[in-house]
């Protein structure tokens, strides 16, 4: 019994470690942070993603899922993938923009918190918990991963130079877009049902070959950016295809209903006018 109770602590240790990585990233961003400090903060958030990705899997493997663990995981996500990336991207690119830079950074954190709150509500309403094949809205760890990959790749590719003024506006637009995607209804795959097999092996092979090609032709630092943006685009494409399919099915359904209504109307008219009109010399319809 004592061993079983200790097993409940194991996934929470991964979650608390993720919180520590987020807290460490915040301390690195505080004050007059140099580019190397921002780079180290981005790496800390990347490690937080690693620990966050394993706490749920450990809980499922050991069958120690709990409401406490779900709430702790959400608080950890707000810290490590909401507050820390928002402060990091503010220090890295948006601080010179004044109020608007502060507002955009805050919007990222606020949208991430709202996205987590919505996830918890849906998980409590779902009898199967928060599991499923798709996320509703971009997961906050993936949104933070996009920003972190940009910061890491820029630091490595530019050899530690400060971000240029011309790149600040595109970064602001990217942060705003990520914020909206988190609170949107765009569906993103969870990959929780992925199992070892031929299909999974082929996908892994394609990813490895793509990463090797990018690293060889451009720069190894851009491999991580490519993977995150590929996941981002995949969700948008799948949602667009799903919406188009639903609209097409509704159009077909509406056409079928209209056809039935027209056919029914004709049948009723035929019944009403089955006898000749008394005021005409011929039948009502030729």
C-alpha cells in the first residue's frame, strides 16, 4: 500500500521539475538580461517541455491519474509556458515597442491561461477525462515551443547577436497569432494513440530525413523551428479540411431536404388538382 501511494508522487515530481525550469527561466530574464541569458532561458523552457510531456505518460503507465495532478499540471503550464515565454519574448524582441510590446506579451500569457481553463472544464465534463485524439486550440506548450525555437535558432545562427529592429514587428505578429490560436477552436492532434508500427516508423523516417536535409542545406538550428511550424500548419490544414467537409455535408443535406420538400409539394398539388377546373374547358395543367 505504501509503495502504491509513493507511485502517485512520481508523475508530480515531473510536473514540479517543469515548474522549476520555468522559474529558472524567469530568473534568467529578470533585470538587464543579456542575449546569452535569454538563450539559456529558452533552453530551460525546452527542458520544461520535456518534463511536462512525460508527467502525463508516467501517470497513465502507473495508473495514478488524479484531479490533483491535473490541476497541478495546469498551474505548471501557466508558469513554464505562459509567464516564462511571455517574459522571455518581451525581453528578446518586444520591449522596445513600449506599451504594445507589453500588451502583446501579456496577451500570450492570458490566452494561454484561458486555454488551460477551457481544457480543464472540458476534461471535467468528459467522462473519459482530458484524453482524446485532438486538442481544442493550440496547446500552450506547443505555442511556447514555437517562440523558444525561434529564440534558440536566432541565437545560434547569429552567434549571439541582438535581434534587429526590422524583425520585431514580425515577432509581434507571430506572438499575436499564437495567442489567438490558443483560444481558437482549431483542432490539433494529441498523438496519444500513436503506437509502434509501420505507419509510425514511416512518419519518423520522414521527419528525420526532413530534419537532416534542413540541417545540411541551411542550419541545424532551424530544424526545431521547422518541426514546430509543421505541427502548427498541420492543425490549420486539418481544421480547414474538416470545416470544408462539414459545409459540403450540410449543403448536400439541405439539397436533399429541399428536393423532398419540392417532391412533397408537387404530390399535394396533384392531389388538389386531380379533377378538372370547372371554369376551364380543359384540365388545370397541360
